[in-house]
């Protein structure tokens, strides 16, 4: 299995000299199974350079899995060139949104409108299928199985576990560690705590033993209190998840958009000093646009 | 009288979409969402004290789209699963429908309805915590809150038929549910349970709603708690148009561990529960 990062930035693209090393594009990850089956996780602006790399492969079948519908995870989709070429087959997978009452088709509909984009969804030339996913129910692709896991964000967000030929990767999309909304003295505190523990346990089971965990690591633990409830994790929460789930490699991603390359490396060095890598424990890495690994 | 249950089923379940929530909770919700410092737990407490909002949120979440490992039976669980922002936005879309009018054609006193429902919810939760460790007290709270939901549906969508049932109950001095069976063909307990089933609420919840006037058949801890809590609730804060307190049938007394007086003794001071219910049920001045 190969994993390639095409966009590792959170919230908004930040091109420029300060982000040249880790990259300014928003979330997009390419997964290739040993059989070259193409799986794309999220369609942030990183999907545009990915599309350029696919021009020689058409006609192609792409399985796109959208973690959630916030802009930074979908805004590159209208520029995914294979949509415009007949013969390509696109399968867009995602959650049903309880508030809008719509499935993943809304991420295309909402963007491909007259006022915002010159081409309508109905004018795309590829064959497009929209697949509505339910948490915990695995989707069987030709050579991989993809399992959605409901995580914690201000909109429905699925993390995805991909299993193929004995290898596995889990991508959180955007995820904030759960916290109790009650004070310790409140009557409902314990009930809520139990619900959280049950949910956390189910997530650990879903992530258990993955070769690679790619986790939302927007903040430092010092920055987090001011951003509580925004739906993002921090270095310590990602490391905690990686350790508890027994992941072999942790990639920290969704870098905070104002963080320069040098600041990112400084923060990461502090984290490594606080959480030294232990033998048998997860290896910690920063996700970098353009980096490809084979597992 | 409506003879065909499936026709009634369809008519009512389509109509519930349009039922607005209670004035006070809508007002409170809008206040909370304008306040950047508001706490998620305040949002939960607003939703949890409004039967209409609770019903609608559980209905959306338990719909067939997601196959949850457990049915979602509490607002707290819904917040853990979906996050506070999603639940807030669901509540706001309900608030956008408007508020339940204070006056309605059936002459239904919504303030007393809410006071009674909240009292029964509070008592059912306390009773459950006392008698059965295997049932979640919050599930009993929801069952208590929703036990009379059928009345809201009748008042809103069949006001004339229901007014006739209310009149029959008064004039013939028979319990309202029997008058409903005569005048409408179905009582509020059956309608509430039918909706709970249609919306795929947990079986125990639908059953507790169905049996809240049929104590002889209350064979589960939840249905027994709700039956008993309803009687206790009527003593403490009578339901509109139903102040007839029934003795507990043996099945209910066995589950709850005593007759009404014994239960009232064992529950201790319930004035706090009633006071909480009173605070939440007051219709806002804006209405």
C-alpha cells in the first residue's frame, strides 16, 4: 500500500515562502493498494495537483471518501480534472447530513452553482455515483475495504480505516478529543463521562493496530483551551490516540494555517522532547505535502 | 371517528413535522445561540425539557440513515455522537417553525401539559434510579417526558375530534383515554406509541408510552416506572383534563416496590422536581 500526501494544511490554503516545505494545500491524501486501486481521502485544494498526476491514467476509477463537508475538505473537487473527461468513473462517498437532510451529493451541488462555478454538476462528463455511508459499515472496494467511523467535529465527520492486503491506514479527517460538557458536581457528569468512554472505546477498536494513523493535529496543547469546541485535535491528543490504538506510525496533519515551516518544526521538536519515541511504540512524523510512503 | 388506523398513522406522522416547539424553549434556545459564552449543557437542558424538540431530534437521529450500535435515547448521547453544533442546528431548525400557540381550538392548556410531562419525567427518573439498576434513569426521563405526546398531536391536528373527547370525559366522568377511544377511535397513549414505533425509538420507550394507562400489562421496569410516575405526577401537578389518580396494579407495584403512598414516602421530598418542572414550563412573556 502506498500513501501520498497532497494537502496537509487545515482551514484555508496558505501558499508562500513560509509554508514551502510542508505545503499550503488543504487536505487530500492518495492511497494506492498493491493492485493500484485508487482511493482519495478528501478533496481539499491538494486534489488539484493530484489530478494533474492522473492525466496519463485515464480512463480511471476513483473512489473519493469525503470525511466531512467543510470547505477545506471539498474545495478542490470542482477542479478534479477527471470529472470532466468521459469514460472516467467517480464514486464519491460520504455521510448523510442530519441538518441539511442530504447526502454527500450536496458537496458537489453546493459548489457547482452558476454564481460560483461555470460548470453545473449535470454537465460533468465522468460517470458519478454518490454513496451514502453509515458508521461502522464497511464498503468493499475491488482490493480494499473502507470503514467509516463517526468522530467529533462541528459537522458530521467520518474517520476512515482502509484495509488492503494486510496493510491498514486510518485517517481521522477533523477530530477533537471528547470532553465532558458538565462540571464534576453536575448530576449528569457521570452519565456523560460513561457515554464518552463508550465512544472512545469504539474508536480505539476501529483504529486498533493500524500501520499508519493520520490524525488532525491542528494545535499545540497550550493553544487548545482557546480553541475548545472548534473540532480539532492537538499533538498530545494525537499521540495519545496513536499509543492507545497501537498504531505503528503517526502522521500529524491539518497544520494550523498561520504556522510557518520553522514554527511547525519547533513545536514538533518540543513535542518529541516531551514524548520521546519508545521502542515498539508509534513513530511520530509531520505530514508533508508531496511525501509518499510505502507500507 | 377515524376507523382506519393506517390512514390515521399517515395523517398524524406527516403532520408532526409541522408541530412547533414550546415558546419558552424556543426563546431560550435563541438566547443561547446568540450568546458566545453559552455552555453546551445549557443547550441540552433546553432540548431535554421540551417534548416536541426531544421527539424531533430523536426522530431524526434514529431514522434509518444510520445504523447505530445503540438506539439514541438521550440528548446527551446525541451530543456525544454528533457533536453539540449539529444538535444545536437541528434544534434551531425546529425553532424556525415557530412556537406552539397558547390558545388552540381544542382548548388544550399547553402550560399545564408541559408542567405535568416534566413532573412525570423527573419522578420517573428518580423512581428508576431507585428500583432498577438495569434501566438507564435518563431513558425513563425521556419516556416520562413523552408519555402524553399523543395529546399534543390530537390538540394540534384533530382539535375538533379531541375537543369532543374532552367534553365526553368531563360530562360522563370517564377517564380521558376512554373518551378518546369512543370519540376518536384511538387514545393518546396508542397514538404516542405508534409514532414512537414509526420513528424507530427503542421498543421499551414505545411500550412505556402505550401502557401508561394500562398498568396491568406493565411488565418492564420502564413501563412500570412511567405508569407509577404518571400517577404520582397527577398528585403533584395534575395533567390537564386528567386528575384521576389510579392505584398501582400489582404488576406495577411489584416492579416499583410498593403502592403509591409507599413510593411517595421512599422518594422523599419531590418539591425540587416539581419546582424545576414549574420553572421550565412557564410560558415566556413574549407569547
